[in-house]
C-alpha cells in the first residue's frame, strides 16, 4: 500500500477547533512537521479536511528511507524550512496556482529533499 507524506505549511493562529483537532490526530503540531501515513479512506478524509493548512503527496520509498536515515525512525518528522521556499506565490495559495497548499503528487519528494 502506498504512503502519503503530509507537511504542515501554515501556523497555529486562527484555526477552527475541528481542523486543529484533526492536525493533532495526524501529529502535525507545528510548521514544517511531516507525518507519513497510509493511503486509505480514513487518512484521506482527514487530509482533505486540513488541505488549507498542509501540503501532501505520494512519497516514494527512496525519499522515505532518506528521511528515516537523517531524521530518525518513525512516521513523524521535524524538518527544516525548504531551501528556495515553498512556492512562488507563498503559503496561502494552492499548489496548482503556484502556491504551497494542497495536493502536489510526486513533487512532494522534491520538497522533502529540500527540507532535509
């Protein structure tokens, strides 16, 4: 089964209670925290609810192995801010519009490598 990497992009101010609880359940407590979860309906629903605060995509085995090597074992990782930033239009716009939020597919691997 494939895995999804979810990275929190936006901070903790002015978040509604349901979204904050969902982020806590995924273990994304602060900016630049990353969690790797299974790709099933349960987690897909949670990620869809918090899509305006995170970026996510399918992580490949090579990137996951590199992340475990540099940042320790587990499914939850603290990362550095990305080299060259998140995106051209910042962290308030969706990825398909040139920003950083939402689904980015295979390009999540490139972002994670810039954050290690």
